[in-house]
C-alpha cells in the first residue's frame, strides 16, 4: 500500500524551498570568516571554481535522482539498485546529526534576538556569550543543562514539529513563502545600513583585497569546496528529497542554476554586510580590521557582532534585525534537513506525515537538548560540525558520484532525464565533472583532512573526546545506516512495477 506522494504546490514553491534550504547559517556565519581567512578577494576564484565544477553539477545529480526515482534518499537509492539503499541512509543520518546541533545555533540566535532589546551586556560580549549565556566548561560529557539555552531550543523544536506535521505544501513550502522574502528584505536593509557606517570601506577592503599567494595553498581550495557543499546543502539527501516532491514536468536544471546563484549572491552580500560592520568596529576602536579578533564561526555572530552593535547608534534595532535574520535563515534550512529524515521514515516504514513528523522531531529534540544545551554544548557542537562537514559530507559526495557514474553506470540515463524535462540542457561535460574531476579533488581533500585530524587532533581537545564526538559521530552514522537498511520495508514493499520518470 502506497499513498499518493506529497507535492509542492508550484514550481515557484519548489525553488523558494530549495533556496530556503541553501541560504542558512552557513551564508551568514560561515562564509564571511572563511573567505577572510583564505585569501580574501582571491578566495572568490577557488570558490567560483568549486561552485561551477562541483557545486552545481552535484546539485543537478541530487535533483536527477530525486525527480526520476521519486523518493527520499533511501527509497531513491533502492530503486536505483537493490543494494545501494545504505548510501541513502548514510545521507539521512548525516543530516540528522547536523540537525541536532544546527538547531542549537538557531536557539542561540533566538535568545540573542531577545537580548537585543537591551544591550547592556554587549560591551562585554565574549564573557557574556561563553560565561553567562552558554556557561561553557571543559571538554567533557556534561549532564548539567543550561536552561537559558534549553528553553529556546524547545521552542525551535516545537516550531519544526508543527511545520513538518503540516506537510510539504502547507508546512514547509508555506514557511519558506513567509520567511524567505522577509529574510531578503531584512538582510538588504542590514547591508545598506552597514555599508553606510563610518569605516565600512576599510572593512570591505579587508575582505576583498586579494592575497594571490593563497591561490597556491591547497588548504584554500579545500575550504572553498567544503563551503560550497555545506552551503548548497548537496550530498545530504536533502535535495533528493525536495525534488522527489516535484511534478513530472518540472524544469530541473534551470531551477538548479537559480538556486545556486541565489545562494552565492546571498553569501557575498553577507560578506559585504559583515565586513562593512567590522570596518566600523575597527574605526571605532582606532585600529584596523586585520587587528580585530574573532572573525569566524559562532564567535563572529555572537561575540564580535554584539560588540559592534553596542557601539552603534540604533544598535538595538540593528541587533534585532540581524538575529531575526539568523533565525529565519536557519529555520528554513533546518526544516529541509528534517523533511529529509521524516520523509525517509514515511517512505520506508509507511508512517503518515503527522506521525512521522512528531516521532522524528521528538527523538531529535531530546538528543539535541541532551547534548547541546549543557555546559559542554559549544565544544561538542564545534567537534561534531568539524567531522560532519569535513569527513561525512565529503565521503558522501565521493561515494554517490563514483557509485552512479562508475559502479552502476547510470550517468547518461540521469543526464537524459534532466535534459528531457529541463530547458537548460547539459552536455557530456557533466559526466566528466561528477565522475572524474569531483571525485579526484574530493578524494584528495578527504585524505588530507583525515591525515591532519589524525596527526594534529583538533583545537587541542583530548583524544578520547575526539574519538567520541568526532570519529564517533561518523561511526554512529555508519552503524545506524546499516541497521535501518537491514530493517524490513513496510511501505513500497513491492517495487516490481515502479517506472522511473
Ligand atoms: N545550506 C545551509 C547553510 O548554508 C546548511 C545546510 C546544510 C542545510 C545541510 C541543509 C543541509 O547554512
Ligand atoms: Na548556504
């Protein structure tokens, strides 16, 4: 028994949801810092190269699989070949792991939205964030829950549960219809304000002045590829899931180009906004942007940024809009991650939309709160993020491309499929990119990364800690994926009659 598959209500709905998934915390708190650390203006070259040679081609691959085989990753991979279901589950469990910490960052942003009403804490933002708010302790497994984090985290999970329970069209699509336009307006407002602050030009110079020598540094290229993967939400099974809800006649590749370029534009816009603001901070402290500290990751948004708004006329309002933007960008991304998980549970076990939304959200919420709202939450988050993004996702992309092009030899079939439904036609170059160039580059990246993590560790955290939260997270993903693959199918049991589109 298989019920009718859910659908987006329109092509625009799909594009908005796909952009909503792509544009997330990665654009706002990840990109500006990564670009700055990796050659500034010169970083844009490897970044664009990665977008065109791997980002968009693998996005097309995700779209092709989801649309042609009309399933979340496990079902689509099982329809491709009866023995490849586990690849789909690997992607789904990887998404699940990301969702439990990504939600925590959204919860922080929600808190900071509230804190922006009264900025008295902001001049001492570092101590406030690490001490008063997160109450960070040692790298250990703490069971001491910090209520200031746990409460907004519960709010975030309730919102996710409700959205998923409303279904693809009425929940996920609607949420994007509301939040994405709001986000664009809010963010453009922020950027305009930022570039008109005194010192803004120096900030932009700091970001965009190219350090050409960095182009010869392999680490910079690795950073560019990692940023593109995370940023476009590819190889997580998410875009497979989203395209499985498309109608038969859907212009896939053109949508892909829109999504890819919208995401990168948003990223560069965020870079401009953030660095213009930092230029102002440097001006205010009579120093240069190069001398400032804390220009990346969570510190940039939750420590450096508040320090700036504390000094700014109208800072409170600026803070409200900034943290609201983070919440909206993060929310439209996390619902895409969880739709992948919830959809997969529906596809395999035959649960209804609501049952599965409630079940998945509850399990994730409990794990998310237990691990990331305690005094060891920040350190756990940093570690899991490092492994999920630099090992998990890269591994997933290599396995997926090699499997499709070389093992199953379905590259041409998928290319014909995309061309049959889309106006932007792709040539054989696509197979070369996803079958040869991407796996080679990604394989090299992965090896480098594994060697570095094994020999140098990470951030000086103890080995047992990295074994548990870093390598342990990867092992967890593999084991759970194998278990889920081994369980019997309760829906889509008889796939004999399945006809790919
Ligand atoms: N693409 C999102 C961002 O840039 C993050 C994300 C990763 C979303 C993985 C879904 C899956 O923040
Ligand atoms: Na992104």
